[in-house]
């Protein structure tokens, strides 16, 4: 049996590879796990109660329509229309088994092997992996020094083979959150070139403002260009229920549904019910969780302000901070391993999100509380100290 070269050539899941480092830890000390970004609390009681009831109902385990439960599509369209002060119709929503699937299906609906996708650096690793495994060519968009990608630079990367510009805002791994104006700039470039703007909005609820993330949905022509991707995993603390959405024109939606039918038939019904209950019944719970995460971001920014051990927090937002280490000449793999083995801190190396080593790593603020954040800063200070000793 031979394996697909394109698939074989791709990296393993960086999350799994990072967790393997734990086998080499020497201390019995508590681990500070800043690697995976997953809510560390159960879903809202309203959600748990609803799915318990659904699980006992006659059709609780059935397939749903390919596009998802009508009541969920309607509730989500209404939520987006309100939160973005725009116009999204239920038939512009296709529910998927998570946002990773939303990205994969949307891109496969838009592009073919050999086509190019402009992908902002640092990328969310599964986006890059999906494109490459499907023979599509990522064209990397270097951000500015503030880590913000620029629409004009994106424009310079567009060729006759380009099918989309793909962005994540708030970003993973940087947390950088693009302004409505910056996003409007990207939409304008995409529109001018008749390509799609694929915008992953997984972390939209975790921003430091209640203002809409962008005003693209208020443009009646948005379906001609925008493909907006969503996740219920973080928002509702249901990552294992696998629910997300593609919000796009009905023309894109139709193609996405063909693909969805083949890979999953539909998103899990129980997950869709959970998402519906979360949207219509758990608004207060969601706001409280988002406020807790905002506190954590503030604590982390404060703890890192003095650059403990020489580690510099370059950006923060959503679930993430993006950190530069101080050890010139040391590979990031070595630094991350040392942090795990000697300092009991687990982070994801920047090379999971970049085609090269820029001495950076990602931390997720979701997994630790205030005491853990202070401890993290102290351990970084110690790591900086250790390494200086070693280098002498
Ligand atoms: C930017 C981004 N997109 C998509 C996903 C996957 O989300 P889901 O659990 O909805 O598939 C993640 C999860 O970490 C993410 O960070």
C-alpha cells in the first residue's frame, strides 16, 4: 500500500507533538499548560439541560438536514445580524462539524489543486496544512511590525490563480484583532479581484469591546465576496460537540453542502442542539465567560510588562499571547523543550504557525488563572536566568 505523498509530507498535529514533551519532565511540580486553547469549564447549565432532554427524545439521535437544524441557522443568523449590525439570512448559514471543517469545506468549494490562497502569517496551522494537503498553494502575507497584515501587501500577492485571502481575527496565534476598517480594506481588495475573503472568526466573542467585529455584513453585496467562518467550541465551551458554521452566499453554501454531505452528512445533531441552546438561552453565561477571559488577558499583559527573563509579549488578544524568547541563536524547538522539561511550562513553538523560526511561541491564556499567570512570569524569569548561566 502506498500513501498520499501530499498528506505524508505534512506535519503532525503540533498540539499532539507538543504534549509528547510532557513525557520528559523531570519535576513533580505542577504543570502550567499554556498549549491548547480550550475552555476549562463545562458548558452552560442551560446547554447541558437541553441536550440531556434532547438525548431522550425520539429524534434526538437522527441526522439533521445537511445545512443543519433550521432553528439553529435562524438563531445564528439573528445573532450575527444583531452583533454585527448587518444582514445575515438563515439560508446563508451552513452548520458544520466545527470551524476547522468550515475552513476545509469553504476552501475546497472555492479552489482547486494548484490554485493559490493568500494566507496571513503567522497562520493557524490547520489552515496551512489543509491547503497543502489539498494541493493548494499558500502565498504567505507578511504582517507589519505590529503583526497586523496589510490589504495592500495582500493585493501585491494576487495572481490569476488566487482564489481567496484567508485571515483569522482575533488571531490564532497572535491574538491580533483587525479593526473594522482594516477588514473593510481586505474586502475591497478581494472584491476588486473577484476572489473571496475567507475570515475565520472563531474568537469573535473574546475582544476588548462590545462593538461589532466588522461592518461587512451591513454591505448588501457582502455575499459576493465574504466567507465568514465560525466556531461554537470556545464561545459555548463545547469543543467536543463539534459545531461551527460557514456564513456565505447561497451559491457557496450549495457547494459546501456537497462536500459536507460526503464527509459528515451533517454536523452532529446533539452539538447543533447544544449550540442552539447556547445561543438562545445562555447569553448571560457567555458574557460572563468572555469577561473572565478578558481579565486573564489583562493579568497576563501586566505580568509580562517587565519582560521576565527577557521574554517579550509581542501581542495579546482572544485566547492568545505571542511571545519572543531572548535566547539568540537557540532553536525554538530546543527552547520549548527546555521550558517544558526544566520549567514545567507547556507552550506551542512558533514554527507551528510560521514557515521558519522567528524565536517566538504561542501561549493560551484560557487554561490558567491569576496565580498561574504570576507563576508563569516567575518561571520565565527563572528560565532566562538558567539559560544565561548555561551560556556562560
Ligand atoms: C482560528 C481557529 N479556527 C478554527 C479552530 C477550530 O475550531 P473548531 O473546534 O470549531 O473546529 C480553532 C481552534 O483552535 C482556531 O483557533
